[in-house]
């Protein structure tokens, strides 16, 4: 049944499901910060794990075999559930490291399918949007890790648990990724400075690369079609 579910997701457009999960995460984190309710913060942080699970189960089978999907699901459930129950510092750090690893893995796999294929369709365009949003989430997690290891790197992200400033971290990450730079949240230490300007450069290069890739693939497809 689980294998059939994964295949159905992919046939329907796997990146559409991932995009919806990402939008749900962003909405939940913003709502939790707006209403300042702890239960909503738990929902928002759990949505991060939900995004990873959607990415894993909606991916192609050659990227994540069925046994690997089950293993990833089990690890995510154990770590997320353990964090909700015990909520210890080191477990919170392990959660962030695990999330960062799976987000980066998803970005790599998505790039292989979206940016390095010969055709362009709606699913690949949606996939390019997902990659951009996943880049924002990856840096958001990185900022939270830097603040945990080096307190004061981003003073606005200070809190007992990373759930307390999830929205602020995501907000700062996307503002930096898009080069908006409002300045209401600012890095205060060298490593945080490095991550911030590296993210700004990455955001600009990604847009240039993805546009060139999609246009090149479209032109290649059109030329093959006209040749026939």
C-alpha cells in the first residue's frame, strides 16, 4: 500500500505535493508566531518533519527505494517524537542536524531531476520552485544551529528551543535568499555573517542557473520537435 501511495504521488506530480507541504510549513510557522501559542509551535516544527516525509515518499523509486523510505520515516518519527517528549538540548540539536541532512539530500535529488533532464514540464517547473524553498529552509536550519553552538550569532533567534524561533529563522533566511534585506534581523558574529552573504550569492546564482537550464531544455525540446 505504501509503495502504491508513493507511485501515485509521483504520477500525479510529486513536486506539487512537496510544494503544498512547504507552503503548509510556512503558514503554520507564521500562524504560530502570530498567535504565540505553544501547541501551534509544536505543529509548525512537526511540519518540518512532514515536509521531509513528503519529499521522501513522493520521490522516484530509483532515488529512494522502498526500504530506504521506511528507514527514513522511522528515524524521523523517532527523533521528532523523542524531541516532543523529552525536549532536551542535545536532542534538539540532533533534530536540526537530521533535518538539515535530509533537506540537503532532497535538494540534490531534486536538482538531478529538475535541472539536468532534457525536457520541461509543469512538474519540473514546480520542482524548481520547491528547490528554491528548500534552499531557504536549509539555511534557516543552519542559522538555528549556528545560534545554538555560538549564542549571540543571531540575537533575535535566542530561545530555549528551536521551535521558539522557527518562524524568525525562516523569515530571515528567505529575506536573505531573495536579497530583500530589511535589516530587522541581523547576524552579529562572523560565522553568521558568512552564512548570510553565502546565502545571498546562492540565491542569485540559483535564479540564473534555473532560468538558463529551463530555457535551454525548452529550446532543445522545441528543436527536436521541429526536426521531426
